[in-house]
C-alpha cells in the first residue's frame, strides 16, 4: 500500500500523479471502509491534510482545500468548461449552467465561478477534472495564470481527477458512485404534493394513504408537516431574518391528529409492507444550537416509533459552523441503524446543494404542484435530464403529481398541461431517479392506476440495476417539443434505452450517442405507451413513434 505515495525532498508525491505537495516530512496511510456510505478507500494523512483515493479511479479527494495552486497545465491547446449547479428550486428551474473559455497565453480571462471545472487538452486528448463540494453559501473560484491553476472554495472538499477528453461528465458521475454507495431505487408517496398538506396529516387519512400505497406497490409513505403540535405557519416563531424557529414543545406529537401516537401509524405501515417516513425540520439557529435535541427526537422516531426515512427541510446551512454542525447531525442519524436514510431538501434558503454530503441519502430536488399551476411534465423531464449529466440520478428524488387535479389552474388549451399526459409517461420521466408520488394516492383514478401498471412492475424488476448503473442523457434537451432520452449502462456497455417523443409533429429523430451497434443486435421494448421503431448504428440512435407524448423503455 505504500506505493500510493512517496516522499522525496520533503515533497509528497501521490501515486496517481495528480499532485505534489511540498513541505511534507512524513505521511501515514490507512484503509477505510467508508462506514458503509461509500466504497472502501485509502486515506493518506500528511501534516494537517487528508487525501482520499480509490484504487481503480485516477482521482484524489482533499477533505479541506486550503486554497492556492491546485495544479498546472501543459501544452498550448486547452479549453476550460465551467459548470454551476443551481439549487433553491422553489425560485429556479435551471439546475445547471455552463460556459467555455480557451486557455490563451497560459491564462484564462477573468475568474470562473462554479462547482465543476473541466480542462480538455485538444492535443493530447486528455482532461483534468476539478469537483468542488460546496454548499450554497460558497462557490468554487478558479483562475489561470502562467499555466498555474489557482483555486479557492472556502475550505470545502475538492476532488481532482484525470480522464479522457469528452468523458468529464461521466467521470464526475463515476466519482460520485465511488464516494456514495449505490442503493436500489425506491418509490415514495407524500400527500404534501396534493395541496391539502396539514389538513390531511392525521391517522385516518394516512391509513388510507398506506392502503393505496400497498395497492399501487409503492415502497414508502412519508408523513409531512402537520404531525407535530407546532405550526410552521406561526409568524410568532420567526427570527429577525424570517427564519422559522422550532423551540419549546414544537415537536411534540399532535394527539388530535394522531391520538394513538406516531408508533401506531408506523406499525400499520409495516404491517402492510410499507416503509414509514417522517418529515422533520432541524432548527438551524445559532449554528444548530438545538442539534442534540433534534437528534434525540429523530432517534426516538426511529427506535421507538419505527420511522426509517427522514426528510430534512426548512433548515439553513449558511456558514462553515452550520455546515459542520449539520454534518454532525447527519452522522448521528446514520448511527441509528443500517436501515435509516435521509432526504436532503434543496428547494429553499441556503442549504447543501447537490455535491456536499454526497454520501448521505437522497436529494429532494423540487416542489412542483398542480394547485399552483407550476408542474409541467416536460420541465421535470428537463431537470432530470440536465442534472443527470453530472449527478447519478439514484441520488435524486423527482416528483409525479396527480395530473387530473386542479385542471382549472391551467389554460384549457395548454397542450403541456398535466392532464394531457399518460400516467406511465409521467412515471417514465422520473423513473431513473427515486420516483415520488407527490399526491394523495388514495384519490388517484382507476384509469391512472391502470396506466401505471404498464411500467411500474417492469421498473421494480430492474431498480436494483438502475441504482448502480451509469445513466447518460442523450438527444435534445427536453423542451416539450423534443426527441430525447437516456442510455443506461453497466461497465460502459449500453444495456437499456429510455426514449421520449415529446409533443412534436416529427415522428422520428436521429441523434449522436456514444453507443455501438454491437450493443443492440437485438432489443426488446419492455414498456411503452406508443409504437416505437429503433435503429442503432455506430455512434447514432434513430427512432420513431406514432404518438406524441410517448416513451419507450428498451432492453438491448
């Protein structure tokens, strides 16, 4: 194991050739198992810094980057692509933006701010990848002068890796699959998306919701805001910045709504084979000063009541101290047991974004509702497609509202209104993430349930595979009028396609894709709401469908 590094002239050189760190007299290495949250790795500790590596990945992770020159460039023909990932999705529907700049005279004009930085050398065909794991309050800042790459990110984690040109996005996803242990995908129901929220957070309603989940073969049901005595609408429980406060008896069980306590509803879920989940809002005031109390509440919910999945919402992570305390809370939650998990909500405020806390649970990406008229299937598909370039979709949770609710909130002639889509199509738009039935499932029509039966059983058969697979967006970015899709791979070999014909008059399309005709000598359409024809040639996918707003899940 010593060959992971060597020290010469007080310089630590790492085996993967990515960095040389001066002023190091001694270093120690150890094998770590990742506590079950990541793949096993090797940690090299030198002076006050830690470096993490995986044997099969040309990358080094630095836990706390202190700033300065992170690497140097060679050659004269390098292009830099900067990617910024955007959360705060209640106010934003563009989850990633990018820009490109050529390195000229050994420099890049101006500072570049983002989360991902790709240097592609057009002469050698190699690429250098920088991944900055910053919460919302911070941003990676990069500049290039005299071919030296200066990088600052407020002392957060940073990963530096090498790959082939054109493979940077894949490399980021591959790093994520090493740094976060892959889990099978799961479905969840949550009534909050139905718009009645707190009014329906009671035992009888949730009992019927669990019954509906059993009928629809949904894995988990989560009880959202309203199970507790405190009201998140109480304006007297706000600080000077209008942040919600959760002190006192806020988190006592609302016995009016749940007279038998929370254990009774969790037990009912388990009797039906449904995993019980609970919404919770950690109090982040004064650097999470109530963190120990919040951990005790969640431990009671886990060990005494029987809840396994916790959605963490309404919090703020706005400085390094809050970030550290929130991490301590997450580590405490994961010490409860191997079957516990969290959903990290990134919809509002300054929070964790997509890269920080990568090993913990899933990310609840967005609130999209029919009762406010802001849910459009093609926009959700666009966001899945966009963020899926960089983050494995198994880390994310995306929503399916009831398309027949609140038709009055949409123009009757709007062809993109949810009511105009088949239910299995809606499921297909989010099936590569962890699908969230963001609705009152007990009120979903029989017609919609029947449509779901075209795809949900197929999805359940392959979700273990999907949790580990590499998923690459291909085709045009979804716009409501595009032909688009995903390639689903195992060890770089294409195994499945998920293709969409949106609302367009063109029956077919042909687009470039990193795929070989050898991957698809034979194929089978596993689920579809249209009649699809598919042709795969070297580096291209062509398909036709006889129906707008159609999808096909294809096994190669």
